[in-house]
């Protein structure tokens, strides 16, 4: 595929709007999977119980052209045709286009991977339903309830009088997963929990220490919604069959309790190579410690945002279509053989099915939408997949005049989006990425074009 980037940058900005026209609708539904449902794509123990519920939360920004939807889903991933379909359903509910819907997963692992086409592939290979990737009925129910909730929310939309953006420094959560040796190759991997003391003692590495937050206020100065952006894999421990929104979701729930009537959304940033592994040895008490630190950062940033609230002066949305090719070694015939090989683990077979789904999506030239929302001097950049943190840091450095916040884990089709050099360095992520080193240049070009246009 030579046309790697179809960069139709479609500016969907509203030229004329009055300040009192901007309204905010809010909706939330539970997204907890039922008992026995596969978790993390069927690679770990299925649902045996629920420690804390999962949710889908959304905001609808009304009054500046067609509505814009910002939504977070407590799920491991929402991929390809299912991501497109879910965006279409939310768009239909609020009277907008799918290109104006930013639907992102938080990426907990005691949660669900949604890819109906990949699930069908493993089912056709003869795996039992309980060994599949997902239950399509759960996704159908989730989409139905989300569409209904989004539609109902419009009747309770509130005028947004003031907006603010702020940040706080997050301490002792994030660390880079990839530990490089003197030869510039990966010599150690810090997964979400890391038992090896030597790996935990290694430096944090390249991370983004900042948590960015937005706040929407009514005419009386009361917060209507808060949105946070922070780059870390949001897992302390998983694989025990106990559904949990983990430390990000638990911190978010504390803010719910502290501010009744305010909707809190937590976007996971470009955390493809970022985990809590330096500060997490997998002991169960670490979940509470990480929750405390995340919650503290949220509260500090929210307080700063409230002090900086100003009237709305600008609100723009733009979107670009992005086409990234599959990795050159993802041969459809080999992928089908892997899916059908009963001697392999479910993880290997299911991962091959997810890769095959991405390859077919690319064959059909279905693009990913990369969205940008500017509100006053704040810019939200909404990216796909498990993007590496360097893209986020470079985006912020590109526009130091603006408060740039980054959300990744939108359309999860490409899985990891590493740097070109990551494939030479080795390590885990390049071996499971569905795109290759040639993806970096067009991906960066799309990000730069979006940032330069705002």
C-alpha cells in the first residue's frame, strides 16, 4: 500500500456561535460484562466476580456546529468495525457525524476486548464460545444502552459559561516499559506489575509526568464535567477473573463521590510503552497506593483548573483520515493457520485473529479518524491504538503556546504504534504491533498537520 496517509484534513469548525449557545450534555451507563464473559481478549481467566463496576461516560458539546462527542469506555480495546459502528451509533443519537465522535478505551485488562470480526475467526476455527474473544450480545446491549443514554442526555443539556485547562505533576506512577542497554537495545521489560527488583530500580525512563485536565463550568461557576488525560497503562494486577476499573477508575469514583452531579472522564494518554511497573510489584495493596497517587493528582489539577476558569472564546473541531498499512509480515494465510492451530495458546490464536481483522480492514481502505478539539487555549488530540509516549511529548513540544492534552486508545485496530527505531531496539511491543516502522512518518505528519491547523 503506497498511499499510507490519506490526509483529508476536514476542518469542521463553526465560524459563528454565541457564547450562550454552547451547552453540555452528559451521559453514563454501566459497562460491566456478565459472568463468564472473556476478559482481555480471552487470554486470561473469564469473569468470576466484580470488584468494582465498569462504565461508559460521555459528553456532548452542543452549539458550535454539529455536536462533538467525547466518551471513555472501561474496556481493554474497541477495534476496527466495532469502533466504527459504536461511533456511528453515538453520532446518530445526538445528530452528528461519526467523525465528530472521540470514543476511547481506558484500557484496563480485567475488562473486554471488542472485535466482532476477530471473534468470528476464532469461532470458525472451532474454539468453544467461552474461549472466544468476546460475546457479541454484550457489545450489542452496550451500544443500544449507550445510544439511548446519549439521546436522552440532550434534553438535560446545560449552558457552559466558563472553561479551564490545567495540569499537575504525577508522582510515582508512570515508568517506561522499555529498558535499554548500552548497545541501544531492549534488555528488560517492565510490565504493569514487575517482580524483578533490578527492573524496578532502573530509572523511570521517558515518560510524561503531567496530568492534563479540563473543566466545564455553568453560569454560577459550578463544575459540570471534568476531563483528565494521563499516560500510563491503568493496571495494578489482573488475570484473576475479578472485573475492575483498577486504580484510574477507582480514583475517578472517588472524585464522583466528592463532587456529586459532576461527570468525570479519564482518558488514557499515549501509554503504549508506559506502565506502573517501577512502582508496582503486583501485591494487591499497590492498587490502593496507585489509586491514592492518581486521585491526589486529579484533585490538585482540578483545583488549579477551577482557579483558572474563563469565559469561552473559541471552540473548534477538526479531523483527518489516517491510513496506516499492516505490518509487511502479517500474511493472511499464515494468520489463518495460526488461528486454526489447536496446539497454540488462546493468546497466540486470538492475537492472530485480531491481526487478521486489521489486515482485512486495511484491505478495505477503512481509515482511522484522528480528531482535534480546541477550546480557548486548550487542545485535545485524540489518537488511535497503543501509541508510544514520544508522540505525545513531541505534540506538546510542537505547540508550547497551547495547553496540549493527548488521548490514545481510540480505534484500537493497529494495536501498538511504536517508533521506527523501536523495531531495531527490539522488546515486546514491536513483536505484537500490527503496523511496522514505516508507520511513524505518516503518523507524525498527521499529528503535525492537526496541531499546526489549530
